[in-house]
C-alpha cells in the first residue's frame, strides 16, 4: 500500500535533517518511509492524508511498562511500593487468567494508539497473550517473560524455560515483535540466577531489561542479599552487556559516573510512577552529562496511571529544571529525543525506528495543534513538550499501517472496556 501525507510540519528527530521543516510530504510504501520532500506527486497513491496545519513526528517509544496493568489504575494510593506489590497487586495478579491478560493488554494498546505511542517495552507474564493482542492491534512490542527466582529456584528455571519457548516461536515471527531478557530485579533474584540470565542473553544475542534502584528499600535489600552495593554488582556482573535499567532513582553522582563506564547501558526514566510511589527523582541530567542514553517509560498504569507519554515528557523536563534549579536545563528538543530516538537506541531498534528518515519503518504520528491549549504556537517543539497531550494525536501509523485516523480506530473499544471492567470486579 502507498500512503502519501501532504503538507505537514515535520519534526523528524533525524540528525541528517533540520529540527523543523515546513510544507513537507512523506511517502510510505508498505511498511517503510520511501520519500520525504516537498510537492511529491500523488500519482498512484492508495491513500492521501492532507496534513495542512498539522505536525508529523516519530511515534513515541515507551521503554518500560507492564502492559496488562491497565486494569490496576489508581490502586496505589496510600501504599508504598513494597506494600502495594505484596498486599495489593500480587494477590490480584495470582487470579489473572490468560484471557484476562489478553484483554487488559488490548486496553493498553488502545490507549497507546490514541495517545501517540507506537512502541512499548514490556515486562510481565503470560506473555503469549500480550503478543497476541499486540499483533491484532498492530502495535510494535518488545517483550519478555519476567525472570526471577525469589522463593523458588524451580520456578526461576521454569520462567527461563518459558522465555526460551517464546524466543523459538517469535524471534522472526512478526517484524513488530522483538524480545529481550527481562530480569525483574536484583532484589528478587539470586546472583547465580542473574548470571544465568546474563549468559542466556549473550547466547541468544538479546538485550537485557531490569528494574534497578527504584527506591531506598530495594537498595537496602540488595545490599543485605549480595553484601555489595547495586552499582558494584552491575559493574562486575553485567560488564558491557546491552541493558535498559528502569528507574535508577537511588544513584548518587559518583554511582552515575561508574554506571557510565558501561557504554551499552540505557536508563528508562519513569518520572510519574516514581513520584506517585514516593521513590524520588532520578538525576537524569547527570546521566545525560556522563553520556548515558536516557529514555522515558511510564511503568505500569497501576503506579504510572496512564500510558500518555506526552505527560511523562513534560514531567521529565520540569523535574530536572526544578532539582537542578536551572531553567535552561533539558532543552525541549533534547527532551523529545528521550521519547523517540533514545528510546529506539535503548531497545536496539534505532536502525528501524525513532526518527523519520527514508528507508526506516513508518512509525509516526500526526498531531493537531489547533486547540486553545496549544495556540498560538510560538515555539513548536516547546509547545509539544509542555502543552501537547495524548488527545492532540489525530492519526497513528505503525509499520506503514494506519491504526487510527482522525481519532477513529478500527477496534470495538466498548467490548474491551466492558471486559476489563468485569476482570477487575472479579479479582479485587
């Protein structure tokens, strides 16, 4: 299929192009961007989208989430992280069925499509049901089977076996599905098991994904279990492994400098979840200064409330200006990098997505800024960072397929909403 988007303002996030280009046309053939220029002739296009007065940018990339947790929105109030998990979430999760996971994931993917996120990095269980929903929705998903051996070495081995099966089935199954090795965390895994997971990642040439230093209790638990600080374990055991670390809130400046020695490490900054759980604020300004690749995640909706990555983009910028007491910290364009090309780098997908360039996959969104909140547009990039919300997204395209156009999806949304309502009523 040939799609032609006409006459847009383009923010490509490509180093090869200007930051903002006006009156641009974008040609998409099948799954790829084939031409970016002015005045491309319509000729044999199957679909023409008039983008006059609108903005095209890469689809957002969410580098840390727990996709089926859509049904756990607003269950955290009044709990710290550990109590919320042990007293609230884990007991409910024990009651989930494969069908529950499928519908809860479907709800998250609808939310993503509506709010401009085209790729998500997931960590959960019953992973095949998440993948099934992702394929049906057309979203781009990197996923895993959460790995840990706390309380049972046998279960740890079983989980690793499940991931092996997923790799065998899905490694080349669908170009929108990729896999990583998701270690839940050092505090829920023995050192022996962590090393086994690292070796497994090497053997299968897969990146790693792990929660890391989210709050003070986690850090203390790791020190007691390993007799070492988390940063020292990471530097020794992970060496130069490609890994995305979610949160990294409880790292001081010296520890960030140590972390930067691993040139393959990325941080998934989850500001909304970290604030809501009272974990603190990650010093990503220092991380970026030290050359660490920083991206943005929402965490699961249980703690992050929603998957509207534009909300997280705004928090990212404001919090760093606040904690550094420096209003010129985190320029708007640099913040957009975290949610686009940096996210692609974190997932090892930068050759495919993260920027709008000829020959890359067609993952992009069209924004309508003709609203009272975004007008007048004095600085386009700043307007997107500080004023745009998910509901400004008008069209979402993933891998060359239009998943939403003019805010309309080809999905029975009410059916999914009703299914999820019944699930949470049953397991609460």
